[in-house]
C-alpha cells in the first residue's frame, strides 16, 4: 500500500477536480463534526442528501482483499453482504481507521465519496442520485461541499450498484 497524500492534499485535489471539471458547487464552513447526522444539521439539509462514504474491505479469498469506498445516502447503512456479492467476495467488513485514512488521505469521519487512487474503486448506491445536490466533507471535519449530483456523477464516475439498506 503506498501512502496517501496528507489531508490538505486531498482537499486541494478535490477542489482542483471540481474547478477543472466546471462543477457547480459551494463550500460550507461549519463546526468540526464527524457524524453525518450532526454535520447535516449544521449544513442545513436533509439527511438523505448527505453522501456517507465508508472504506470497506472485501475479502476475495483467504489471502486476497480489495478496498472500496462505499457511498450511500446518510439515512441508510452500507449493506456489507451486497458489497461482498458485488465483488464475488467471501465477506465484507469496515476497514480499520488507519487503513481508511491512509487509503483516502482523509480524517476519519470526513472521507470523501471519491478516490484519487486508481486501485480504490468508488461504489455508489443509485438512491444517492435522487437529489439535485449532495453534501459531503472535504476531507476535513470543519468544511463540506454542496455539489450538483450530475457533476458528481460525471466527475467521479462511480460504479453504481444497490449497496444501501435501511438504517
């Protein structure tokens, strides 16, 4: 595993991606918050508009594994069995905090729904695309972005699959 860039680099890379891609977005400063429900309240939007992003470890075999960023609306939870099946894995589990932070370059609780590592695929639940705008942290706990959903889908091009279950 190669080391991920520092948090500030992930934020800078995000903003560069948004600017280069001509995205429609707004930056939102707020009190530091790592819980999506509380961050959504601070940002002033409905919970289902927040993109909850979690790094998931999929065991492909006894000795092989793959990490993915699972993105679901924040009023839902990640369906680990669905992710395991999507990758024909034996099981899926949440990555340990240190691995998640290293792979994403983001502080835990502020992981973005995108990846700058070509080996770290992003999988988004289709329900995420029901809203005109989505919200997520910029790799920091005190700043978020409101991004047009169509811009997210175009710039990130996530794999789309049913990976969300009721909370």
